[in-house]
C-alpha cells in the first residue's frame, strides 16, 4: 500500500458503545476467513453436496494505538464483560458490539474501504512490551470473534 511512510496506522477500528474509545488507530489487520460448510446427502449411488452454514473466522488486529490516556481500560473491561456475562445481570448482548473497520488514504481522512462488523467481542488480548523510551501506548494484538464481516459500498 502506497502512502505516507511515516504513518503506519492507516486503519481505524470503530466499536460502537465502547467509551471513551470511538476510533482506534490500527497498524495491521487480518480479516476473517469465511467458509461454507458442505452437507453431503447420499442419493442412490451418488453423493449430492449442498451448501450448509457459513462459518466466519476471527478478526485479528495488531498494534492498537491508544490516543487518549486511560483509553486502554475499556478494551480490558470489555474483555472481562465477555468473560463474566453469565455471572451477573448482563445479557450476552451487552458484550457483543457492532463496529466498522476503515482503510484510510494517506491523508488519514478519505476512506478507501469500510467493513461492517456484527457481534464483535474480544476473545484474546496479547499485551505489549512496556518501554519508557517510547512515547506511544498500544496493545500488541487483539483477536476478536465476529458473527459477520462484510464490505460496505462507499459512495464516491
């Protein structure tokens, strides 16, 4: 991808309902694999194959840059909510969020591609090395479970 070589965070992840985070700058994204299971049915001497359920893999986000001090906490809180949803008054819908992933042009404003994310929740967080010389705070990697991950048509 061509762009500003100094700006390596050309993705933004938006998670609706996750405060105070509204836009999370992201360096690297591995989009989910989508697969249709195959159903085989025997019919005489032949086996017929039909499409079955759609399976959506995980969304992996690396280098989540935190732009607001203290903004890392909501991601960990969300992770804890997902882990503990059955032990309180929260319903499963309280940890499943909706979101979008944006691929931005070099100007960091123009959206080149947008993906709609349905029922996303964090299932694994890999922390980062703490370095007092670095002036940026980030989470190294988060793996999200998603129900749907679909591209959105952008009006030019």
